[in-house]
C-alpha cells in the first residue's frame, strides 16, 4: 500500500473530509499509475476518487472504536 496514505481512524479526533479525500486521491493515483489523468480519463479518475472517499467515510462511520 502507498506509504503516503496515513491512518485516518484516530481515537482523539475523526478524520476530516479533506483528509479522506486526499487519501482517496492517493489511492487512485497509486492504482491507476497516474499522478494526473489525461483529459479523456479525468471524469473516470475523479469519479473513482469520490467513490473511494464515500466508501472510506462509510467505513470510518461504521467502526466501533470503544
């Protein structure tokens, strides 16, 4: 896994929307092999970031931490 993606589940404070979005972007970059997509792939790239961010938020919201 990409080492630049930090753990978002913390006991002291929830992850921010920006942190989740940044982690999703890093993941999509790693999987796709592109830092920035070509114009023709931009929509698919951005949609993947949104979907992964949503799934990540859902996971974090569902975890029992105490």
